[in-house]
C-alpha cells in the first residue's frame, strides 16, 4: 500500500505540477504513478523532469541509460524502477531479455556498454568511492570524461527514483518485475 499519496489524475495534482504532468502525458501517452506521486512537490517534479531532459540530450545512448537504470534498481532493490525500466528497456530501447538480465547483474552482452554498467554499479555500491582502476577501465572502453560524468549523473538520478519509490511504496503500474529474481 502506498505510503505517500498519488494524485489519481492530473486534475487532482497541485496546480503548479499540472502543466508538467500534461507534458509527461503528451510524451509518454500516460502519466506513470511515479510522476503523479512526485507531483505532490511541484519543485521536486520540476527538478526530476529537468535532470531527465538534460541527460536525454547527453552523449550516452538510450539503451545504455536503460542498462544503467536496471543495474541501479537491482542494487537498490527497487521493484517499481525494475518494472518500469524493464518495460522501457524492452519497448523503447529494444533490449532483449538476456541483455536486461546481464544489466541487472551489473554487466552487458555489449563490451562497451558492459564497461559503463560495471562502472555505474561500482559507483552505486561504493557510494562514489571508486578506484583509479575503475576509471581506467571505463576510459579504456572508450568513455571520455564527459561521458563518465553522465554515467555518474545517471546513477544519481536512478538512486533518487529508487529511494523515492521505496519511501513512498509507489504502486507499480508496469508489468511487475522483482529485485533478485534475475536468472
């Protein structure tokens, strides 16, 4: 049962959040529960959408962003985010099941993406205290300093969504995937 209220519709959300929720609906066709729940704080919703929008303009491709999201959700045990990013990974980023299982285990079937996912998982697990060898490995795979910063920012964004969903116990509105169920 949710521990933080989720407005049942855009019209029931705070007035300041309604234009942002309409923009989400226009982009996705629906407004997932996460967005409506975060709309309780229009400032938080604006920050979340702003970071998402900025990172979408970055150099990491959408499939790599979804891979990172899956790895971080698994590390943090966030079923809402695992469910959402499994759906998005399959339907938008076109990741197959084997790839998403590898992502949840902190890797990838693609060698370059594997380095990004391993680095992201290391950042999350060490709370940012990665070693020089971790940076060397991600650089060796072809990531430059700007892309490394984007990887870290994606970790931060996903940790936030994991934490807010766990605090709120957001009702999952995607096909349910549970942490630790990866084969």
